[in-house]
C-alpha cells in the first residue's frame, strides 16, 4: 500500500536540483549525528554501548559520504552545474539528526530510546524516498544501502534499551516520543516567532529608521578612510560597556 | 587577586583564570563541549577553570569580558542604517541576534556567576588582542600590531607596550583602522569566494596560495587600496558583507575574479578553474603580505623598537608573519599561541591585572599548556574493556617504543599533560608521523584528517637543531616556537622531509625547546637516533569538523575511528588490531 506521504515525497524529490541539495543536507545531518554518537560513546560507562555507538558513528559518517557523493554527482549532471539552488530546508522531509541533543545530559536509557525513535523515523522516511525514486536508480541505491544500516541501528538501540532498562523500556520510549513531539513544537514555535520578528523588524526598518539612516549616511560621508587616532581616554576605564 | 577573563558569542569562546597575576588555566569552550568553534557563553570553560583552581565565583575579584558589547551593537546598527534600504535583512538578523543574548553580557555574567555588578569589567576587543600578544611575550618593550575581521569598530590597531623593571606596565593603542575597512574581512571574503568556511578555512586559502601565481594581484590591489596616510581602505563596491548577512562579495567582485567555487566541489589543480582558484588565493595572500609588511615597517620606523607583538586572527597567517620578520626591520616578532578571539580571554584578564589594577608585572610562562590534563588510567581501562593490548610503560620505554613505531611508519596519537590553549597542537595533543614520505602525507589526508590534498602538514624539530633542516632568518626560532611562521626547508632536506615540505619548498615548523615539552623533545631525539633526522610530522589530534581532543577518552574515540595506529597517553600505550573499524564479538554484532 502506498504511503499517504508518497505524493509529498514525489514532489520533494522530483526536481534534480532540489534532490541534490537535499542529499547534501542529509550528508550534513548524518555527519552531525555521527559526532553526537561519538560524544555518546565518550560519555557512557558501558563498554558494549561504547562500541555500538562508535560503530554507529562510523556508519553515519559512511552515510554522509554516500549522500554527499550522490548529491555532487547530481549537481554535476545538471545542465548549468550550479550551487545546489535554494534549499528550502523546512519544506524538505527527512531525518533531523539527534535534534541538537546535549548528549552529556542524557542517561544511556534515555539516549537509546531517543536514538531508537530517530532511527525508526529515518528508516520510514528513507523507505518512502526510495519508493518514489524509480527513475533515479543511483539515488535509490544510496537510500537502500543506508536503509540496511538503519534497520540494524533501530534493532540494536531497542535491544540495548531493554538490556539497560529492562523494566522501563516502554516508558522510556514513550517519554522520548513526547520529547520529540515537544521539540517539534518548539521548532515550529521558534520558526513562527522568527518569522514574526522578521516582519516587525522589517516594518521598523522601513517606517521608523529612515531619518536615522539619513543621519548615519551623512556621518559616514564625513569619515575619511585610513588611520583614526585612539583617544587616550579609551585606554582607561574598564567599567563601560560602550 | 583572582581574575577571570572571558571571550564569547562570535567564534571560539573561552575562559582564562589569573591568580595573583599568574595564569592558572585557560581553555576554549569547544574543547569541553566538543562542538567545533563553540561560540556559546563559556559556562563549561568557566566551571573547569574555577574547579581547577579550587575557587568559587565569590572568590573572584573581577570578571573581564573581552570586548564592549554595547559599542559593538552600535557598530552593527549603524552599519545596517548606512546600508538603508539594502540592509533590511542584515538589520533584522543583527537585531534578533544581538538582542537575544549578546548585548546583555553583564546580566549574563551576573546570572551565571552571581558576582556583583562592580566586579564585571570590559576591555576593548583590540585591547584584549594587544594584551594577549604583549603581556605574554618575553619582552620589556614592543610595538604592537593587531588585525582581525572586526572588534567593536576597530579592525586593525597599532600601539606600543612597556614593562620597565620595577615600574608600571603600560599598553597604549595609538591608531586604528575602522570598520568596514578590514584586512580580516578582505581575507574572509576571498575565503568564502573560494568555497571554504569563514573563520575556519583561512588556513586553506594560505595553503592553496602556494599552488598559484599571483596574476590577480593588481585586481586585489584595486579592492584594497593604500591611503595617503599609510593605512588602507577597501573599495566597498566589491563587497556586500556590510549590507547583507547572506553574501560577502558583490557582483563586481565576480566580474573581476570569475565565478565562485561551490563548497562541495573539490579543487582540481589540473583544471582551468582549479588553477584560477589557486591564482586568486596567491594574489590575495601576496597583497595581504604587502600591506602588513608596509604597516609593520612604518611602525618600526615610528617606534624605534626592536620587538613587534602581533595579535588578532590575521596573526595566524604564518607566511605573512615570516615576511614581516624578514622585511619590516623588527628583530623579533612575537605571536602568542592563541592570537585569535579565544586568546582574548587571557588578554582581557591580563589587561585588567597589569593595567587596570596596576598589579606588578610578572614574567609570563612561555608555553601554551593551560588546558585540561589527561588521566592515563582512563585510557588503560577503556582500551582493556575493548580488548585492545594496553601497556603501561616507564618514561624511557615509552619514548623508545614510540620512536620505533614512528620509524616503522606507524601513525601515533600523542597525548601528554595539559592541553594547548589556542588552535595549534604544539606537542601535547598531536598526531605524529614520520615526515619522510609523501605517501605518509597522503595517508594522513585520506585516512585520518579527511582533508584537501593541497593542505600541508607541519614539522616539529628540536629548536637547537632547527637550523640544520630549515632556513631560519634571525628571529625565526622565536616565531617558530608556537608554529607561527612559514620558512624554507633546506633544499638538501626537501626530499627527505617530503611529508612536511609544501609545494613551494616551505614548512610551518615548530621549533621545540626542551623546557616547553620535554617528552616530545626527548621523543624527537630518540626518533633522530633511529632515523637520522630528529624531525616529525605534527598535526592536531582531531578529525575534520571536530575540536582537538582534550581527555583520554576523546583521544581514544578518535583513534578508533580513523587510521591512527598507536595511541600514547602519558605512559600508557595501546595499538589497534585493524584500521578504523570497531571490532564486535559475534553476539554483540547481533545486538
């Protein structure tokens, strides 16, 4: 059965320029996720988890290389080359790395639950992308390779979670799910706040600031390039912020 | 008197602690948070500094921030206003950015540390650079030149400092060049044009420059022209960094220098575009050197002083530093190990101590090792848990085994004592290798550092033997102390030092005095006895996109993920079974 998101995926991946830009972004996200996993390996006191996290980090680095290689190949194949075009990141579905997680603040169980959900979501997304990339075999092959690893990551995180928190694995996963939901809300809220801030500041820039801009430009015209003496008073007090 | 210096919010935040005028510790936030170029308020660094010294925030006599945030905000606002109506996006970006946290530094420090308002002080950005350069240098009187992208308004300053025996220390900035005319921004704009990350990729431009010919030098001289008073000014028609946050160069810039390089596109020097990129890099490098040498020569004539202290991010340009030493007339040039913004944390604290509080001058320990130490036992435990062979060796055995490893072509992760403060690994957090073969360089680039082939690696050599291998001008040894100068490798040694000799026959060497890092010095001598030349390749112990390692566990995780063969932390040595893989037991692999 086709996923209800298939149409969105198809739309998002249809244009080769956007496809290339998205793959390059995936490369960044995978590399970032890999660095977070390295940190997790450095922080944990559990030797088995350390090895698994390091292996996982190497996988993420390999995925980053795969995505980058395919993205660059796609750009090279474009009629005008180009720089990847507008990225429209927030429109593009995809893995979100570890959501800027502060690994040091997480216990092993919380981290495993979070990783499990992230990998599960990524596996679902990547399977969806591969399904709509029928004509682009090379990109589909990249997703299939990555998907194979994601399945392992999804499995090991769940098994290890049951090992380190046998009684509370399900609770941990639900907590992680709620935290992902909360972070998604925060992302949306901060995006909206940023948008509102930009609108207000833009209005301010055009409606309130013109007289000040005029004064600033007039002052700039009086400045001559070259040396400006430093007033001796400036070598004095450290109490001023200005 | 306990003084904490802080730098934060733009790139490379850091904290440094002085106790009774002497440095106790200094560390960049990135070394603790493990986020490269971490610009966040350096809470981790502050906590570590206070813990290391056994102090509470209440024990601090002053907390000194490295610049004046309101003055900086004034510059940002004024710049946006001057660009009206083009500056709309820059204005929105700057206001949101600054009002979020960056202008409320006093409140931030009060909130985090609980120190009273009167104890919070502010130096000017270039005062901090100047203090970091002059007050850490072993000189009684020196001219000072600082240059970076921008501080509050200043982008370049000249001044002089004096520390008369028994008298009051003075540090005076005389003149400045003001925003938007900036050598740092000039170089950063070319860095962005060449597809490298700004504030990080400037090294790459310098490395690439050696492959090009400066056929665009006249064009660059149009971009940065000399003013009648001996300073310089940018032709702003070539730039957009003062009107938008999106792009630093203008359409006119592209008309002169051609299309920019995309960040993802590898530089192929066999292609026309690849050669153009190298030629552009060579041109901006040449013009930067010309301007700096002229400014330094004029400063020498004006002050009559024999010593020059260089500070600011531009002082990381080792090729320019070497030309200043050779051509400006100064006899000695001092560049601190952390001349960039991180070093301002130390500079701000020193300025407050010596100038503001007029504390007596004290000689500054002439080394960069102010960061966290390592617990070798931690490495032994982790490696043993992972089933790797671990040996705890005494000093002599450790040196002998490591020298043998290096002579056998193995690549060694080397961690000793406290970590370096500043961007360079100077012998306590280094990756070491034999310097003889270009294959070693290629292997390091391919399997360990994952970086461009055109970037050179640096050699380290005992200072007393440096002249045998390198053409050092008078004063060169000092500049090479913290790897701050690029000098020529003697022709007869270039083939034997192929891994550290750049395409133009130069090397950014570190000349190591035994007193600064005795173990590494002894290792060099032991290696010299085996190989005939006590020179090693020394590169920072990190992977691409990661900060230099700090603790043993971070060295270990780096060792496990790349092609490093041997890891040595103090007296503990471990060896990998296979390269860059994580060996799992069958049941673990099924986990």
